[in-house]
C-alpha cells in the first residue's frame, strides 16, 4: 500500500509525474489491455482504447483522491472508455450493442492476435450475447478473478446486484454453449 501511495504522490508532483507515469504504464498496461480487450474484443480497438485510457489517467491523476485503490480507479476509466468506444462504433454502424458484439465476436477466428481454440471462440460468442453489465461482471469475476467488493467499487453497484448479474450471465452462457455444441 505504501508503494501505491508513493506512486500516487509522484504522479501528482509535476517534477516526477512523467517518470512515475512511465512506471504506471509498465506496471498496469497488460492488465488493463486484457480487461479492455474482453470488452471491445478486437486487438486494434483494445490498443486504441488503452491509449485513450492512459491519456485520461494522465490528465486526471491530480483529481485522484485516494477514495479507492489506484488500480480500481484506472479500471473504472478503462471500463468507461471501452463502453464509450463500443457504443460509438455500434452507433456508427447503425446497430445495437448486442449486434455489434456478435459481429465482432464472429471475426475472432481471423484475428491473428487471438489464439483460442473452438470452445474459446464459442465462449466469447456467448459472452457477446450478454447485456453489457452482465458481460462486465462475468469478465471481471471469471477471467480477472476479482472479488465482488472490487467489482462493486469499479462499477458502483451493490455486491448483491453483482452476484445476481454473475449468476444470470453464467446461466445464459451455459445455455448458449449447450445449444451451440449440440
């Protein structure tokens, strides 16, 4: 925890901000990338959103007030940036979010940055059919192995609501996989 406080202090000091920011990027780039990638699916889109996320973090770090962990705060920014990105893309293509996700998920097999097997593709397609909140909760809980308390801070939702969302997401994914593989 002291290491995080030191980093925050360095980030908020104009003399040490740039060096501290490079350290922050090195420390969190991969974790944030994979979180974003699970939302936007495409590697190129994830890179764009990650860059926008770090720009927002850099611009707003002075307003960070230690009410949450630094990573939770960055995770929330990344989540919001990813959701904004897919909403914008869906609007540009004149389709709803679910249709947009399905179309992007269907391109996974041709994505050179995706190395999953057939069942992984089916899982990603199943996740793409979920409502946005269920998708976020499922990804954070299942893939990122986050605790409900952490997810609650990031999504600003009660633990009970998160547990319910996760339960419903799992059931929908199970049903999708059963109907797809039979």
